[in-house]
C-alpha cells in the first residue's frame, strides 16, 4: 500500500514522498514535485506488482522455493538420519505449485492452500505435518543465513 507524505524539500520547496510497502517486495521510495505525479507513480507501481510485472528486488526474495529446497538438501538434509525420506518430501514440494514461487512472496495463505490441496490427495495428517515442518525449518535456516550474510557485509 502506498503512503504519500508532504515534506520540505531543497530551498524551502515542498516535495511529495511516496513509500510503497507490500508483502514480498522491498520497500520502494520516490520523491516528486507534485502530489499528482506521486499518486500516478504509486498507482503504476502497485498495478505492476498486482500483475506480477515487478519482481521482488532483494536477493533473498528473488530465490524460488524449489531453488531454496535444493540448497537445503545439499547443506542441511544430508546431515540428518532421515535424509532419504526428507529428500522425497523436498522433491514433492519442489514439484508442487509452490516450487516456482519466490520465497518472499510465499505467506500463510499460500502454505494453507498447499496444506488444503494435500488433504484431498489422500495424504495422512502426519505426512502433511512433516511437509509443513520441513518448510518451517527451511525458512528458519534461510533467515539465519541471510542475517549472517548481512552481518558479514557490515
């Protein structure tokens, strides 16, 4: 959703700053001389986001779930006792409708949709629980990796 603020600009001139915050996308800022220009730009960017024409800009939000799962198998799953079973779960989730979706775009609604699709497929509640636990751990590991990379850059 876009927020437009009136701000003091250079040489006492008034400017209009737009901030667009949307789940799964980096915050976008831009400053304009007129409120009309600011509103037009905000509408244009939000329409593009709705169409999917604007991709997430941060690195961690430009990785698909399938890519993240493949890295997870290489770096995490191989160290587990149940690695063979978990690899099967990873392949199944990566091949699902969530596989090509960016990590930063996947939210609770998408996970619930995945879960709801597994029930009619005849999967047991425990199978679904294990798949959701895998996704949860994937995000936990990914968050740690990103925060570690950020600390090393600073």
